[in-house]
C-alpha cells in the first residue's frame, strides 16, 4: 500500500460524473414517465398512433431527452475512466467499453422512435399500406425498444459491477456503498441474462427489480461525489490484468 494524493483531474471528473448521472436520470425519467407512458399503449396500436400524431412535438421532446441520456452516459463513462484508471487501467477500460455498448443500444432505441414516427406520418412511399398496417409497423418499432433495453441493460450491469469493484478497491467512496454497487450490479446482470434466456423469469423476479437496486447505488454514488467528493486515502498498489 502506498499513500498518494488524488489527482485534480480525478476530483473534476468526480463532479462531472455526479452531474452527468443526475441530469441524465432526470431526463430519462421525464421522457419515460411523463411523455412515452402517456402516449404509447402496448395493447392499442390505433390509440398510440393517434396520441403520437396529436402530440408530435411532445413525442419529439421525449426523443431529445433520450438522446441527451445517451450523450450523458458517454460523458459518465469518460469521467469514471479518469477516476478509476489509476486503480486498474484494464478493468476501467473494460467497464468504459461495456457502458459504451449500453449507450449505443440507447441510441438504437431512440432511432426506433424516429422510424415509428416516420411510418405513422405516412410518407409518400408508404401509401401502398393502409392505416392499420402502418400502425402495426410502427408498433413493431416501438416494442422492439423493450428487447433492446434489456440487451443494453446487460452491458450496463456488467460495467457497473466492474466499477463497483474498482470503487471498493480504491476507497474513494465508503466500502459498504461500493459493496452494494458490486452486488446490485451483478444481480442486475444475472437477472437480465436469465430473462433473455427465459422471459418467464419475470414471473420470478419483477422486471422493475432488475435495475432498481443498481439505480439506487448510482444515485447514492452521484450524491456522494457531488457533496463529498473523492476521499483521499491510502491506495492499493496498481493492479494489472
């Protein structure tokens, strides 16, 4: 063990990471619960189409919020890499790449919203299809987001598990909080794999519980980084893969 001061760039990255997560969390919650849940009905394609077309500007605001979330996720992964790279460069890079996979999946989910909107607006080359078929096609894109989210969530869970381990080794945040991060993130990744293999797994563990514990860890860590910052402590010897 050696004593080493925390680099100023790490302290700055910690503030950025805290802000990036909190702002992105607010944006995605607003998009999901205040916009998309009001406009999209899983069992009624016709009503969904009417809602989206009647509130197209609101729907587009939701798309912008989703894109902001993806951008903030990239900012977050860069900040976390700066913070955790001195602990283990290889693992910090692996976590960043996995979180990038999650961000890219979120971009794909957002593109599906654009595709659904284009179909519902009935571009000229779609006139060969009647309204019912167009609504069915749009619903296909909207529902594809569900599967894409859980594919992305696997990457997010793996990234967070690795970051939780590095937080634990670093002593930059309280060890109990870091341990919760490892357990909750590994739980999320394991549940997601089980759900992908067998969708009936959601009858055993509710879908909401897959990522809620991990979300609590992320929120708690964000507040810690914003108000407490990184705790100067004795660092472990630099680890290598």
